[in-house]
C-alpha cells in the first residue's frame, strides 16, 4: 500500500524515522509531503495513495474527492475537527485519531499556564499558590486525567465533571466527581477545559457558567477556541478584576484581551499543547501502527466516523 505523510508543519526527524520503519517493515511504501503550501499540491499528491497521516492539516472534501484509492486517514493527535468526516464517510474512508499520545504534553501545558497566571506571568508583585485551591476538570478524558494527576501532586483539591465517565472511575484517581456542570463552576477556583468542539459545546462556556466561579477564578483552555463564548468571557473579565484566562488557542479578538487585561490574560502564539518532542514522536508512531493494523487485520479501534 502507498502511505502519504502530509504535514505543513513537519514531524520531528525521529518521528519520521520511526514511521518509516513501521510502514516499510509491514511491506508498504512511504511518501513525505512537507510544507506543501496549497491544498492543490496536497490533493495532487494524495491522488494515488491508499493511506494518509496528517497533523493539524485540513483534509477537505476537495482533497478526498481527488483521493481515488484512499482507504484510511489518521490524524496524529486527539482532536480531529480538521478532517471532513462526512466526506470520508461518503467515500467509505476510515478516519481515525490517536487518542492519548499527546495527553501528557497538553496536561503539562495546562498546569504550566496555571502557575504562570497565578504568579502574574512572573512580573513583579504578589502572586498566589496552587496548593489548597480547588481545580475543576471539565471532561475527564486522557488529558483531564493527566491534569488531575499533576494537580494533586501540587496539593490542589480536584473535582471533575464528565457524564460519560463513571463516578467510581473518577474516584479511583483521588478526584471528586460532581453531578452537574453548575456545581463544578460554583466550586472551583480553577477550571481546565478538555471538551471537544461540536454542536452541543460550541460557545457553551459563557456568562452563566463563568459568573459562578469563586473569587480568584482562572479559566484554562487547552481544548478548542469555539467552545468559548468570547463576548461573555470579555464581559466577565471586565466585571471581575480577579478573573484570569489562559488559552492555547488565541481568541478572535485577542488584541482586545491583550490591551484590556494585562497579566490576567495569556495566550500561546500558536497551539502548543502537543508541541513536545515526545508527543510528536508518540503520535506519529501511533498513526503508522494504526494504519498497518488496519491493512493487516481490519483493526478500526480508533475510528471516529463510525
């Protein structure tokens, strides 16, 4: 089978070496397309390929329409909103992600932003400590569990809301499950977001929830920009001088946040959650392994367009 790795932002060299070893050992061929620039170049290269690995690259209906032999596409990472799932499904193409491979990197970034904001972005002045503070994990998946583990090590009291995770499983990690989202926001000084962006969650983090948070509140977003109701967040931060926001996805009106809120707002210049050498390699190798397993035995364990 012909496998294409298409990355506008390339994998690390070690990741490519590992991907090539996995693919070629299984008897497949590998083609690299890096910094390709335009969708047309991408679509042309994809035309005769049987499998595709991408990072944050957009796999659109146009690209899929041109991929006459494509059977599987794997997004090396957890989020997969860069894949046109309806177009994949219509063509019978299996779409996958690689859940958990970037989880530790994202969790460490979330904790790092909490510390950075608590200490006034390391500017002169009195900051605060995380020990003894209440942290709410909004969605208790791989990243949420990683944040909880690290936060407990720092002496935080951790709560979690996730209707899809049994309460007993959350309790086993030393985390307190809550029954509803309002309780999480009422209780916690810090909220760490790990929800996907879908029709139910887009703009769901708005004034009602944010206004419930106790004094000294900090919202951390390493999930998706779309889940934040930006106008409501602006309103809260204007009303409450104690409210801070740290994000790995810059808001549309980032200039307003930067101008108005100083050290109460921090946004990474680009999405950096998975930007570690370890995560880069882990996600790439997982993607290659999943493709090999799919062709060898039909394994669709991580399919996201079922």
